[in-house]
């Protein structure tokens, strides 16, 4: 099956496969949301079924929970797990300090709660997600539906004083209706172009009434695993200050990913 993968999917797969090395028997593992995280969940499920790996997974969205159960991972709530050994998730962008933009899939609130309740956060991504400055990817901001248009206006007014290139905010849609998160909230996508001070941006957004959470993950990520289309994997550990490279071979095996359509 791997021979049919596009270069971008190969990159996602090898990053996901490498991330399973951070998971040990008996761990409580945060399971991220998104296309790259879905590969990781599939890889962990294979280890559970074929190698007898025993873990408890805390998913960050309804769809991740469904996938985890499908592949045989025991799913528990964060309240049941209380604290996690590691969370593995994707990212929409990351910079040289391993600060992230997340939330393209709409699960940023649960993702941030789970990540901050973990001893370690490992991000898996293809090389295209690395940027010099955050902001090219629209920054998701989760807001409560009540008064969302007022909240949107206040955010746009706030952006006038921020170090950004753009100030447009758009309501994320799902067809003809607003996109609704698992918590019943809306998402405003901020088209900023560049975020000059991510720390400041994250802080001031969360001080605004009506804002639940924003997609800036600041000083949360410990390790980024980068996948390349040729099978190369680069692992960057910001705490250890190390960068490791290796190459993973593709094996024509079972149908692990045949029904994964993202």
C-alpha cells in the first residue's frame, strides 16, 4: 500500500511511524487530531494488535476517538487518565522555537488542554509546515456563539495595534452553516500573514470576553518530528538541543491505511 502513497503522505507516515518510538507499554497517551495524527493513531493501533502494546489513549476530538477505538486502542477521558506521559499531535505551522499554530481541524481547545496535561508533547509534521514566522496559516480562535459578531469586531480592532500584516477575521463555515466545535463553539480564522510577537498575541486574545481559546501553542511542544517524501525523518528536541536524522523503509505489508481517507 505504501507504494501508492503520494510524497506528502509518505512524509506524514514516516513522521507518524517515528513518533511511536516515544510510546512505551503502560503509558497514557494524548492522541491528536488531523491527517498526520491519524497516521500515528493507525501506527499505534498496529502495535497494540500485533505486538501487544498496552496503552490508554486520550483523544482530542470525537473523530480521533472513533478512529482509536476502530484500531483497537483503549480510549479513556482526560479526567480518567488525570495526567499523560506524552501527547502526539500534528501542527499547521511551527517556527524555530517550536511554537505552533494548530486548529485547522477545529479541535484546538481539546488539543491544547491535552497537550498541557502531558509530560511531553511531540509534534509530527511534513517539512512544509516549518516557517520562519508564524502567521501564513490562518490563526484559529474559538469563540462562544453568543455575540460572536461583536467578538469578531473587537478582535479586528485589537489587531490594529498588533505586529501583523493582515487583520481580516472570517467565520469558519461548514457548508451553509457555521462550523461548530465539539464543545459547541464557533471558530474565527484570523488572516494575519505574519505574527511578529506570538506570545503577546496569545495572551491578549485569551483576555477578550467571548474568546475561549486560540490556536497558538507557545512553549508547549518539546519535540518535532519532520517527515520527508523520500522516507527521511528528522527529530528535533528543543530541550536537549539535538537534531537526529534517519531513514525509514517502506514495507508493502497489510492494509493498515487502506481505509484512511483524509
